[in-house]
């Protein structure tokens, strides 16, 4: 299931950062702000547990998150999406997944995976700004599931319908949250209208 977060502040930021003349520092800041603006929707149904809550005046009850949160940026562009999430969920652990395309099979294969020892009791939020073909997102989710994760959600800036279809058929239990659902992929796998190569624009390597 895809949730497109149609909010005027998100749309404003996204419209401005799509512009190819948006400089790298501004691009980074806008991606970070969009990530933060997405956090309330992405986390809206996290489970809470009722706990005693002591105030300066009395003891009442409150609620705290039942499960720890693990943020998982997919390298490299996912890193640009991380800080906006950490700004609002500072206690989250950060796992990393690095994937590279095997030039023979054309499939993404992990070259680096690091996560907390147990994922079974955590809420996992996978971060990758561009859901294009869906290959990396699916591979990332599979690796996390193989490590015991069961509560997983996926957040991106821009999604392509092709990537959404692949992801939904391969990972039907993982909701997608996107700032925009764009039109399609071009022949090179870029999202249209898109914003170009998110990693290059975040890290100034274009
Ligand atoms: N990755 C990007 O950074 N941009 C696209 O358009 C597609 C994949």
C-alpha cells in the first residue's frame, strides 16, 4: 500500500528541489525538511504502551513507544534522508545497507550490512529517496526480514509506479510512504519528472 503525503509544505519543498539549479546545500536542507515533515505520517500508527507517568504534582499514566525504532538508510542516497528522521526520532538506532548492482545478474547485492543484533522487536523504517525500479528497496527489505525484522515500513521522496508495483508484489506487508508518486521511469531507469540522481545531488558528485 502506498501513502502519498500530499501536504502543502512537502509539495513546496519538493517543487523547489526538483529544479536542476537548486544548489547542493539547499537540496540537502530541503530533503532533510521533507523527511522531518513526513515523520508524523510515517510513524502515526506506531504501537504505544500505557506506562505510569510521574509529574511534579502527581502520578498519572502516559504512553511510550512499545518498540524501539531502527532507521535503515540504503546507501548512498538514503543517508540524505536520515537526518530529518533523526531530528524527530533521536533515540532511533541507525542500521545501514549498502547495495551494488551485480553486472552479470543485474540484481542488487549487498556489500555492507550493519544493524542491531536483534530486529525482531523493533519498528524498522527503511529510507531511500527514490523508489525507481524497486530492486534495491525489495532487496533491502528482504535482508532485514532475513535478520528477523517483521515490522517494516518504507519511506521515500519520489516513487515511480513501476517501482511501487514491484515493491507491493514482493513486499505486500510493507507500507510505502512517499512525498510524490511521479509518472514513470525512462529507459535508463530515471524517474520522470523526478529530480535526477538524488545521490549525486545530495553529495555534489554530479
Ligand atoms: N535514482 C535516482 O537517484 N534518481 C532516479 O530518478 C532514479 C533512481
